[in-house]
C-alpha cells in the first residue's frame, strides 16, 4: 500500500506543475503572446481532465471502499489536503462536501471490524461514495436561478457513474476503476473539442 502513497504524491506534484503551466498560459494570454498557445491550452486541459483528475478522484473517493484500515487512512490524508486546497481557493461547496466525506472516513476507523464485514455496510458505503462523487461535481456548474430538480437531474449521471466506478473498484480493483474513469473523461474531453 505504500507504493500507492508514492504514486498519489507524484500525481499530486505533477498536478501542481500543470497548474503552474496553466497560470503561465493565462499570463501569456493577458500579454497577447498567442504563439503555440492553442496546443498548450488543450494539452494542459487534457492532462488535467483525462489523466490527473480521474486518478486523484479514484484514490480519494474509492480507495477506502475496501474498508482496510490503511486505505481509509490514506483517504483521510488525501481528503485533508483537498479540503485545505478547496478552502484556500474559496471553493466552499467542495470544501464542505469533502469535510463530510473526511468525517465519514474517520468514523470508519472506529467501527468494529465485525460490523465492517457486513454486506449492508458495503452497500451503504458504495452508495455514499457515489453520492459524494456526484456532489463534488456541483462545483463546476452554475445554479444561480435553477431549481433543486434541475440540480438533481444534472448531477444524476455523476451518481450513476459513481455507482459503476464503485462496483469496478470492489469487483476488479482500484486500477480498473481508474481506467474506466479515464475513458469516461476522455469522451467528455473529445466532445468538448467538437
């Protein structure tokens, strides 16, 4: 499990590097330096949305589903970092949702192992993970004048995806759920180009 921590740390640092590149890109746009800008803009967006985000989200939101203490501890550490980043960037909804998940993971550490081995707890954990996954995607949408029904309908695909990714995580492992998530985001990225 230690190698997962190293992989996650490397991806996190790579994400920070890509964010710095994106800031540089924004500065070049402001200074009207447009040479080779289009390629880099799409390349950075591709790396963030298709490669980095699925890996970070799967490690953060589905690694704890197997209910092993080490996986839960890693999720707690990664979620704490994300919460700090969310509040520093003033993304309050995301910060509150991640705090809810963090408290849930901490609670899992103190539940007796006999209870953790029940199929009922697995199902609740699976659905809860999908629900939190759907909630974090509210952050990227604008809902100023929309009703609750519109919000629920717009995050429903993310909830269904979360259910599928949770199933993939439990049945085939974390790497498989990462690959599915990458393919899903790749389709979204390619359709955004059209």
